[in-house]
C-alpha cells in the first residue's frame, strides 16, 4: 500500500500566515512502518504513529508490526504514555490537523 505524507507550506506576510502550497511525498506503508519502528535519535527520542483519534498503530512499547499475527488491538496514546504532557501534545496535533484541513 502507498500513502502520501503532506504538509502545508506557509509564508509570513504582514504578520499573518499565508498558505503558499503543499508539499508531499509518497511512501509505502511498509517503509513508513519500518522507519518508525527502527527510529532512534538518542536515548530519549522515539517515533510512533497514531490516527486522529489518538489510537496508536506503532509505538516502542508495543510489539513490532512484523511480530503480530492477529488483527491489531488499537490502544489510545494516553493509555500507553503516562507523561503529563500527552494531553497538550494531542491538542496541538489536533489543532495542526484542523489547520491543515482548512
């Protein structure tokens, strides 16, 4: 399967953000999952994938996708991550998602 990862490109004009365009890259889900699964940037950094509802697909505390034989059970990020910053992080992600949708 193939998916596109896209981000809006904004420029600042007269102290406001103006949408200039969108940049995208197509990646296979297999490659994306591998990159996220094996990402390591120092001892305290890691990557994970979740959907708009904060359901986690890939996370370092979960089994690797290649090790799962049954249908996955999706957990919510706040159930996995106990850091007190998680609610704020999720709110920021929702804000960005809503901003890029509009």
